[in-house]
């Protein structure tokens, strides 16, 4: 018997990076794992990769800001498996520039995907989880949402908003046995951080007490814990996984 046998876990933005690592962790722990991502080709590739290990994985191509499509997907999953146990709101983007020069469209798209996308998926799933009287939601925020960052006003605001949304939903859903927590990664090795200039990377590494970038596995391991029975009295929290960068 594996840790998540019989459970259904949905992960947004799971075609690559942190989301893919979370999907892999739940699938290898026995969960029926649902990958949602905006990139159709990457969804298919990710599903194929995980199915090659005989994991139970299905994929849907969707934009987390499209409420109707998300609703349709969640209803289809419920019809197929009878229940949904875990939602990980992971999809996120950056459009960095200094505040003075930031285009409104870059503000809007980052707030839309990161914050509104998390709200939409939370609202749509809540109807199902409230009826079931159980469920777990984990929101992937960022330490930038706690500390701010030069050139990332939009991203920081969206991630700070996710922390507040996490607390509000934990308060609203707690009495129905639904726990909502957030994970705030620091500086993790993915495509998102690959594009950073070398001098920024060196500056960060110098400021991180553990002196290295984080691995996606550190985030997925914490997701498994937060979704498990061992975490059944933890809700409304934002847990940092940042090598000690912010303390
Ligand atoms: P990534 O860019 O490698 O992956 C993000 C995935 O989300 C991609 O597959 C992309 O196609 C998908 N996506 C983007 N917009 C979407 C939309 N509208 N609807 C559905 N899917 C969409 O990023 P990552 O580094 O793996 O980051 C994952 C999450 O972790 C993000 O929320 C990010 O903000 C957060 N995070 C990352 C780091 C880091 O250092 N990498 C640090 C802190 C927080």
C-alpha cells in the first residue's frame, strides 16, 4: 500500500518545473494524478513520461484563468473518479521590470495568472470539496510575496495576495475539514530561474545560508507531507523552503 493510493490529486502548471516534480511525487506515491497546463504539447509529453512508469496520470490543456474550462475539467474528474482529494495551485509566471517602467499589461497578466488563477481554481474546487467535507489545497506562493523584490512588483503583489487568499480560504473552509496551506519556495532550479543573469544568481547564492539553489524535490516532498494525515492539524500556514534566505 502506497501513501496516496486511492487519492486523486490535481496540479496546475504541472507540465514542467516544480509542478511536474509535484505530479511525479503524487503519482509515484499511488495517487491518480491530474496534470493541468496551458501548454498542450508539454502536457502530453509530461503525461507520457509519467505513464511510462505505469503511474496513473491524465492531463488537461487549460488556462487557469479560464473559469468555465476549469469547472468543466473538475466536473469531469469528479464524474470519472467520484472524488477529488488534493489541489495544488502551482501555475505561475513572471513579467519582470522596474515599477517605473512596468507596463499595465504585464501587471495584469501576472496578477491574473498567479492570483486570479489560484482564486478561480480554489473557488471551483471548493464546491466539490465542501460537499465531500474533506480535501486539501496547497498554494505555491514565493518568498518574494513575503519580502518583495526589485523588478518584481507585479509578481510580489500576486504572491503576497496568494498568502492572504490562503489564510481567508483556510478560515472559510476549516469547519468542513478542508485544509489550505501555502508553500513559499526561495530560489529553485527550474526554467523560471534559468533565465536569470549570472550576477543575480551569484548575489542570491551569497545571501542563502545553505549556499545553493533549491531542488524541486524539496517542494514536492513538502506537498506530500501537507497533503497527508500527518499534517491534519496544519492549516492557513505559509511554509518557506528557501535555504534560510528569508528569516
Ligand atoms: P515554470 O515556468 O518552469 O513552470 C510553470 C508552468 O506553469 C509551465 O508549465 C507553464 O506552461 C504553466 N503555466 C503558465 N501559465 C499558465 C496558465 N495560465 N494556466 C496553466 N498553466 C500555466 O515555473 P516553476 O519555476 O516550476 O514555478 C512553479 C511555481 O513555483 C510558480 O507559481 C512560481 O511562481 C513558483 N515559484 C518558483 C520559484 C523558482 O525558483 N523556480 C520560486 C518561488 C516560487
